[in-house]
């Protein structure tokens, strides 16, 4: 996850005259002119950017408006152009104008669409969904995570603090964005997509969505089946149980990864010294967690100076390490530093600077997941947390079983959730990783069955989001055959990244440790990784 083209000159695109139908209540929005200019942010260099207006409340199109920021990479083979490919990175809350950018390690850009064949035949469109990024109004509750404060395995004594944190986040969001947040829904974002389509003068659109973006794409197809052509849903969420049931699947998914990881560690006991059986490796992890509870470490690179790295951090880290089998030889050495109390090599403090592009907006995440009803009884949350902290202690653990801001919202959903169906648009593709923790494989199976789509399964793989990613050529080829060549979608099985053939025999470099732990720290903000294709 191609060299970027240079700055693009100003381009004006007028909407189709058909959009001016006086019987269309959205005629003004469908017929608006879209003005493209070179994107200003350095990370978006080579793309064109524009803004599209849409109603805040589609039931009242004459009322307040929102502005949707979009980006475009034009088809490089205009003679083969087959329309627009609208994209979404996931979240909910992920900003998507960066997706048409080609990943470029030399510029420090590690995300974007790495599948280059689609760039030949599609105008690839990225968007910052309403409430995020450069779109307006941009939600801002003043919180830097999604309001979850539960560690993987909280004690009963933690419950009141976890609950208070969720209430505080909900009150902050209600004060800051209470007048607009009820309209930051998946259905309204799908309607925004159709306004974008019409304003660009297109009769239909093609779609590629990751993670939460798979739900958004399924909602769009359910609302506008006559407008959706080819669609790919990569790392699909389950088609029901929104939103708590979708997220609570993560805890057992992490456990499944730990169960496939510990036998590999045991095979290399001569290198890591963590045990020669799975049970011994688990016991070593448990003892390390207890030790860090008694005496947190303050010398961990990738964290602020003096940060107390506790058992909660370690429990989450074990789950994260277990997911990514391609790095086990390196990351197991990292866990061994904690298990054997090995001093970390001295490292320079990580430099931090304000990014010029907001990757995700936790305030919008809160708003979107509150589009569905959440349980109101605290006793249910507490009972679930007690059960999960014992059964699934590594990774996110009980974080999503805890109360969230949505547990305390006073707003009723503005409309029922859209019933997902495929009635009138072509068969598409769903991609699912066998050990994906954020959107477990069973979710992809359920989504493909609900919509009658074909399924691409990535075996022995705990990653999340696969199309265009390094090492995933099998997935990329299958998707390109469908999206670009027009081949009928088929069920496909692809291998995940290979497990290391041998354990590392060299100590971890300081830079490696800093990078790995910085990644884990960012993923753990709020107690869990926000589902996006970034990895």
C-alpha cells in the first residue's frame, strides 16, 4: 500500500444538465459546479481537491448545509476510463482524501492505494466524510481518543472510573457538537456520496471501501442500487449487530491469534527462552504482566520520557504482536525484553510534530457509532467485562465490552439503520483475513452471504485491509481482475504473509524497538486500534 504526478492546473467541471430536474428535491446539490484545484497539503501532492455541498439533514434539504472535501487522481489512460472509483478508508471517523495517493516510503507516506491498475481506468476519488478532516463542520469534542478507558482486563475497582470517563466524553461531545452530531450517520454519508456522484456528472459510481467503509458501501448500495456498479468491500464488518456487537467480536479474535502465535514461540525457546510449550509461553506472558503491575517500566522507547509501561500496556502489546505473523521473529524479541527484564538500548526521544493531515477523527467516531442503540444497564457492561477479562486478556480485551459515550447519550437515532440488501446492482467482492482482529473472518463471510457477493479469504493472516498492500499480490490481482478487467467475481483463497522461517539471532536495534513500540502506543490510544487500513 508509481510516481506521483506534478501539480495540476485549475480545472472546472460542470455537472450534468440532467441534475437540474425540477422534481428532484436535491436538484441544487446535484447540479452544483465542482471546482478542482491542486491540493494544498504536502501529503496530497499530485492530487486535485474540491468541495461539494450537501444538506446537513436530508429530510430538510433547504436547511443547514455541510461541505464535503474530496480529492481526485485522474485516470492515467483516458481512452479506457470507466468512471469514478469512490473510496473510504474505514473508521468510522477515518479521513479519506489521502487514499488516491500512492504510498511513497521516501516521503514517509505509508498509506494510500497501492493498486496501480485501478489508476489507469478510474478517476480515484477520496473524501473526508462529513464531520472530519477538511469537511465542515468538523466535529471536535476536545477528546483525543474515542472515550474508551478500559484496560484489557480491568478490576472491579476500575469500573466506576471507566464509566465516568465515558460519561465525561459524552457530555463534552454533546456540548461541542450536539446540534449536528445526530446527522453524522452512515446513511447520510452514503447520501453525500450520491451527491458527489451527481455533482461530478456521473450516472453511476464504483466503490472500494475498507473496514467500516465496507458497511458504508453496503449502505450506499442498499439506498442507491441503480447507481452502484462494481464494488469491493475489503475487511468487511458483519452486516448486523451495530455497533456494539460488531466491536465486541474483537476480543475473541485476539485470543485466536494468541493461540496460533504461542506454538511458534515455543518452537524457538532456544532463542527467546519463553517456554517450550504453548502453556509455558502463556504462563511467561502472565508472569510478565503481573511483574509489570507490581513494577512498571519507565525506560521503554517509543513512549514519553518517564512513561509508566504497565501490565495493561503489555497485555495489549501481546495481542498486537500475535496478529502479525510476518514480524514474529522481531516482535517476539521485543516481548522477551519485558519477560527477562532486559534493559532497552538507549534511544533518542521520538520526535513529534503536528501532522498536516488528520488521519482519523475520534469525535466523529463517537457520533457515528451512536447512530445505533447501546445497552443502558451498567450491570450488563460490568458482567461482560468480568467474563471477557478472564477469557480474552490479551489485545483489546474488555475495552469494547465497557460502557462507551453512546451508553449515556440523550439523543435518539434520527432514523433507523439501513437494512442491507443487494437488489439491482452487480455482484461484488468481499475480502476477509482468517485471523483479522478488527473485522473477523466470520464477519466477511456473513457480509458476502447477505449481499450475495464473492469472497476472497486471506489464510493464516491477522492483518487488516489487504488490497494494494505489500505482500498481498494475490488479493490485488483478484480485485484488479474484477475492477479493471471486468472479470466475473469469484471466490478466491490467498495466502497471508509467510511466517518467519527462523527466529532472529541478532538483538533488536534501538530504532526497531522505538518504531514497534510507537506503533503499539498509537494503536492502543483509547484502548484499541480504530479500524482503518493503516498498518
